[in-house]
C-alpha cells in the first residue's frame, strides 16, 4: 500500500505534474473575472494536495487521504482518521488554514450574490439586458397590471420597462425600473433583443413618446400599443406600430353588446380567459389555399373562429373568402 502512494506522488512530480500545472494554468485563464469560481478551484486544489500529502505521510490509501481531507475541510472532523506524526499534523494545519477559509469564502460569495440579486430586484436595479427573444412591455397602467400575471405564467420571458414599485410586480417578470419616455431608459433596455413589444402608459401622449423611441432603437420590432383614443391609434399606425388597441372602444363595444346580449361578455371571457384551451393565431395549411372559409371549416377538426384576410378579420358570416397563402386563422385549441 505505501508503494502505491509513493508511486502516485512520483507521477505528480514527473510528466503528470507538468500536465497538471498546464491544466491549472488553463483553468485559471478561463476563470479570470469570476472570484467565486477562483475560490472554489483553490479550495478543491487545497483538498487534493492535502489528501495526497496526508496519504503519503501517514502511509494510508489515497481514498482514505481524500476522506480525511474532505471531512477536515468541511469542519466535520469525525476523528476516525487522524495524523499520527509531526509531519501529518503540519499537513493537517495546512489544510485547516487553507481549505476551510476558502470554502467559507465560496459560500459567503454565493450568499452575497443571492442577497444582492434580491436587493437589486426590490430596488428596481436589475435591468436584465441579457434577455433575448422576450416580450418587452414599455409603460404601465391598470390594464398592464391585470395582464402581467397571465403573461408571466407563459413560456416567454417578460421584461417590464416602467417606473413602478418592484413589490407590485410578479416574481417571474423582469423589471427595468425607469421612465420609458426617456431616451436613455429605452436605449439601455435593448428593445432590439426582444421578439415583440407592447406599448402602454397612463396617457396616450406617453404611449406616443415611447413609440417614437422604440421605433428609433428597434425599427424592425413588431409592436402592439394600448391607447384610449382611436385617433392616437391611427397616428401610431403611421409610426409603424402593427396593432393598436383602443381600450375605450373595446370596453365600450363589449359593454354595449352585453346589454343587448346578456352573456356576450361571458362568451368573450370564455374564449380568451380559459385555462383549458387557448385562442391562437396560426398560418393556414397549404391544403387550405384556394378553398373557401366555409369549406375549410367543414373539414377542420376543431373550432375555427375566423380568418385574417387582406389585413381584415373575417368571421365568415357575411363573406366567404377564398383562403390565400398569406392569410392566418384564429382557432381554439386545447391547452397541452
């Protein structure tokens, strides 16, 4: 057994030792700028060296040496394996004075990082500019507050750019605390990294200012705007906003129809607010092209609500358009 220990030590001091030195050098370069990983690797190095030194000086197996080094570094110290001579005690003191403080520093660094992340979120300082292909929401109002929970429950990451209290935002929503009508806020939020943007605000003027800034920094970004006035919606469309929703008109029409048809509001909520199935907009199938909407409905195994045809939503009540390649359909699908 002792010969095996010394043989392992010789391999470390020969060509194997040169290879280990080279490996440590490469790892050090890779870990540069990451203090916690520096400390972790130094802790592991101290444990390995301590284990080998203990195995050699106490004439025990390498496994026993590692067992002793790990229990010592972890401050467990069962006492079943102990040094029996002066050299062994010196090795023990070396491990105690290196591995234990290094491991303590690693856990302290990780704890500080978690606490810092929590504090940054509470203070709205965590900007999350590393996000990509997310939904970016610029501005905040009562409508956005109601929809944030549903958006956060989806698969896509959500970034809210608004000057709001972080405690009121769902935990899964990333927050960039700032006024979206200011140039530096929109620029630093990196709208060019998002896959889609929703523009909102307490006033239509704020939405207009935000739309101009977002258009400047991400002109190709698909955008949807929530406004109050249909006239502002028309102005936003001239700025390249694809979809504008006039909330006053939407709510007004819904309430009016509810008075005429008492359960119309329940029907709308059943379509868009049910967890068992989802309203989806999808491209048309190739075998639908050239057929009328009514013919597609007869063969479609599901609920086909309407068709986006020539930039207009057609329900198929008064018209029965022929499906084209660039059309899209609205369907209800069961939640997977």
